[in-house]
């Protein structure tokens, strides 16, 4: 891992300080370039992380009911072989987001365990 020094406007300092633990994930999510409705779910995750959640809150986090229902619909369409090209792209992005959330929750669990 590299250490990176950045200059940011003073007005961002309080927000960045709250999410220090989660900033690498926020940056990764921001740089992935989501182009489907999954981007709305990514925005929800970034909003959650911007509040500076505790590791316990991160391990308990779930995406919105809307996002869960949309994913269930995509999975059902995929199983039936009925996904459009756009829906396949959305499912792919959802899987990428899910992978990042798994890594984030693993990191949070490790932090919790190291405190015990």
C-alpha cells in the first residue's frame, strides 16, 4: 500500500476526517465509474461511509430495500436467461459493488477483532 498526500479545501477536512478509516473504499467506489442504476446504490454506500461509521456499524450495514429488490430482479432475470445487455452490465456492476462491500466488512471485522 502507498501513502498519498493530498491538498484539499479546508471545507472538506471535517468530512474527510470522519471517514478516515473508510476513505480508500470511498475513493475506489468513486473511481470505478458505475454507469448503470447501480450508481445510485454506490451513492448510498458513499453517503453512509461519509458519516464516519464505527466498524460495528459497517459490519451491520445493508444496502437499501430498493437496491436489494432490484438485485433480486436482476438475478431472477439472469437465471431465466432474460437479461438485456444493459441489465447484464448492471448485474456486473452490482457484483463489483458487492465484492467491495465484502472487503469493507472484512476490514471492519478485523478492526473489531484487533481491539479485543
